[in-house]
C-alpha cells in the first residue's frame, strides 16, 4: 500500500515540476550571458570591497593590481 502512495507522490511531483517548467519562460542565450556577466561583475566588486576592509591600503592595492591584470 505504501508503494502505491509513493508512486502517486512521484507522479504528482513530476507533474508539478513539468508545470513549473512550462510556466517559466525559456531564457535566450543573451539573457543567460547577461545574467552571468552581472554575477561576475558583482562578485568582483564584492571581492574588492573585502580586500579594502581586511587588508592594509598597500596590501589591498597590490592584490587589486594582480586581480585586475
């Protein structure tokens, strides 16, 4: 009896996931690229902020130069 419940649960989960996939619009290559670029830039800015907060000015400048080259 538990096996039938498991099968029903898996089927309903699969249907829900399929519905969600249909509801979300497909991303174009440009949207994916734009999103990844945004994440890279945000991460770089956050990294540079962490440098200035945790290192001396001289150390942060040296690391920043290496990072940007």
